[in-house]
C-alpha cells in the first residue's frame, strides 16, 4: 500500500438523500410504495434513520469524521405536500439544519430532486407530464428563495438515468408501470427541468447578491459498459445503452442539445453550458451480452466472472472511476465532483480498501490533469435503499434501526482520518489492517 496526498483544497465529504434517511413523511411516492408492501425485504421508509429528528447528532458525527462538505437533499413532498401549497416550517427546518452545518464549517451541497416525488405529482403523471417542468421550477424557486443565501452549491437532479430506468424500464420504482414511451418523454422533461433550475438558481442568487460563487450541476450516474468477449452480439446493445443511459442526459443537461430520441439535435432552450461542475456518481461496471429483449435494448447486464463483488453482487472496479472521469472530461471539460461512490458492505470488510482504491484513482486523475475537486462517499449513515429496503448497508456509520443508535464503522474512522490529513499516511496503513 502506498501513501498519497490529495491537493490542499480538495474537499472530502459524504452524501445522503432526504427520503433515504429522514423518516416521518407520508406525502411521497415511496411512502405509498412501502405501505403497499413492495420493498424486497418488507421494510418501510417511514422511520428510516430518523434523521429529521436526529440531524444534530448526525452533524456532530460529521465533525467527528472531519468532513469538509456534506451532500444532502430537500424533500419536495414535505415542502409542497399538495399542489401549490407550500409549507414554510419544512423550509425552516432545512434552514436550521444548514445553518448548523455552516457553523461547524461543513459546506452544504444541496440536491433538489433525488428519486422521490410528492404523491400528487406522481398521480398527475409524474415526470412524463409536460407540466412537471413548471411544477419543479416553482418548487426550485421556493427553495432557492428560502435557502439561497446559505447555499452556493446545488445539484438539480440526481441520476435521471437511474431514476427513469427504475421507474419506466425495469419498473421496480413507483409507480411500477414500465412504459417505453414515458421513459423518453420523462427524460426530455427532466433535461428541460434541469436547464430551468440551472437558470433559476443563478438568477435568484445573482439578483439577491448572495455571497459566494454559485455552482450548479447534476449528479450523473456513469457506468462502464464492457462487452463480453464470448458474446460479440453485445457490441450494438452496449453502444445503444451508452447512448440512452449516458449521452442523451449529458448532451441535454450540459449543452442544452436534445438528441435522438428526445429531440432532433437542436437547442430548444438555447445553447448551454448549463453546468458549472460535473457531478459523477460511480459505483460499478456491467458486462453486456446480447439478449432478445427489445425493451432492454437487446442487452443483458452481467457481472464479470470471478471478480470481487459487494453485498449486492456489484463488481468492485476502481479503474472504472478512472475510465468514466477521463472519458467525461474529454467531452465536457468541467471541474468534477464525485457526488457519490460507495459500497454495500454489512461486515465492513471491504469498505476501507474500497475508499483507499478509489481515492488513489482520484489522485492519479488529478496528476494527469483531470480536475477532480471533491469526493462524497455514499453514504454517511446506513439508510433506506429504495426498492431493496433497509437491508443494504452503505454507511460509514452503522445505524441500529431498533434503537437508532449510531456507531462509526472502522472504515468510517479511516475515512475521517483521511479527511483530516488530506490523504493516506504510513500510520494509517499500519493501523488499519483492511488496507493490507
Ligand atoms: C445511487 C443513488 C443513491 C443510492 C446509491 C446506492 O444510484 O443515487 O440514492 O441509492 O445508488
């Protein structure tokens, strides 16, 4: 194991999403999904990690882990539980939470949409309804009016590709109604919504003279699609997947270019850039084989044989982070924030080494001139992993859901030390056996 240091101004943080940790909200589509008993492990999001009531304790834990920054999201269904009805106390709650972060020297990065919708929105067709763009923009403006003086860094939408794949392709996200046409309709409206949000955030912060440089981007889930050499028929599906999963979103959300099948290559809202940083969520890669499933673009996603995987069977492939960042930076030369990277690892046997390996890749990227400026580990605490329920354990901090007791995992302690010293030292390598 080699020691390394990241640049002085590199920021270390961790990420969460409101629905996955807060608990207590009955106005969102995931609450209804759980009520209908649809999570794979039968668990429910109604309590989750009870962060809504325990945010002070969680911020205290962040300070123990020497975090420079924290990526969190605000819950639309709490702020607008009925169409056009806004709840000031919800915005005030987030204000208090963010004030506390700032007081502790932790810089907030706030996500405006992270997979969850108000029930009213979903029942009106969700993102496949053209009006979604207007409704979302109105919500965004409310939030930025309320919090824009405190927050300069924003993520508009988290992983539209994964959200739409779950919602309209695989159909394992609410409302569980796969529909090919809705996938592309909603993709178009999400790209439009991102562009409007980008403009609204800049406009409000500029007009009100809020302090600090405004930084707005989206969090893009980028994957490596490699071909199974035993199945050369995988070449075409892999390139179609790359187009549908990556390119339509990147071209739209960065440049404002609506490419087939969400447009004809024009710029209906004007040319961008609509992005100040590139948010990269990186987890794993897929090996693509040919399959006779047109709705899956004739591809089947498989996992490389005989390779190390996490608790969910996802390949652990740090080199993929190198590959996606190199590739995305060639086409879109913006500063990169790794807005998510993490591992489901109940026994905490792999997480420490996983963090080490991915940070080492970041070091290499920086040395080669790719400006990676931040790293947000997914996740700060164990949380509700969507259709999989509470079972997967992604936290640097373990949560006992019976007592809500938090315990920092060994890998969390290691990450805290990395964040404090800006890199990995000899002492850490001697101290943490999982690194050897
Ligand atoms: C990402 C999501 C995040 C979390 C991780 C494991 O796709 O953005 O909410 O579920 O996966």
